[in-house]
C-alpha cells in the first residue's frame, strides 16, 4: 500500500480571514470554496492545505496543534525578506546545526509555519 499525499486540514472560526492570509501573505491560490460546508482548498506549488470551520461532531474552542507545518523552499532568504515585516514572526531566519536555514511565522490562527532550505556545505 502506498500513501500518496498528506494534506493538512486546519480548523478555524475565521475562514475568510484565513483564506486571505494564505493567499495574500503566502501566495496560495484558493482552488475551491464551499459555503455550505464552510470549507476551502488552497494550493501553492506542491503544497496543499484545506481549511474548514469546525464541525459539530468535534469539540473546538481555539485552533491548536502541538507541532508545526514545515515547508521546504528553494530560496528561504527571498521568502524571509518578503514576509518578515508583514507577518508575526515565531523565530527569525537562522542556520541550524542540522544544515537547514529556516525561520517560522504564525498564521492568523497562531498555527506555526516553518520554512527551510538545506544548506550545502
């Protein structure tokens, strides 16, 4: 059995604002939006994310996630320069011992999104 793709589903009470954050700040495209389901599908290059208002079958008070979403990019410096003054920073750009240059931001729901690029030695 082969797993084909992982597409995170992020819950938010602010669906319109979250779509705007990802499309305006990060350049995602909203591929589909369904008002009845309160759901949207976003994409940028090889990264897909779904957004949805929480459904009545699961308890929900605030967006929570005990990890981060790590997106590998091909020009972390350019992305850092384009975002650093426009979004809330979790930690600034830095080169780590594991040969990754990366930084992290918060989206409008406080989900952590990290961006990294391998540093060739």
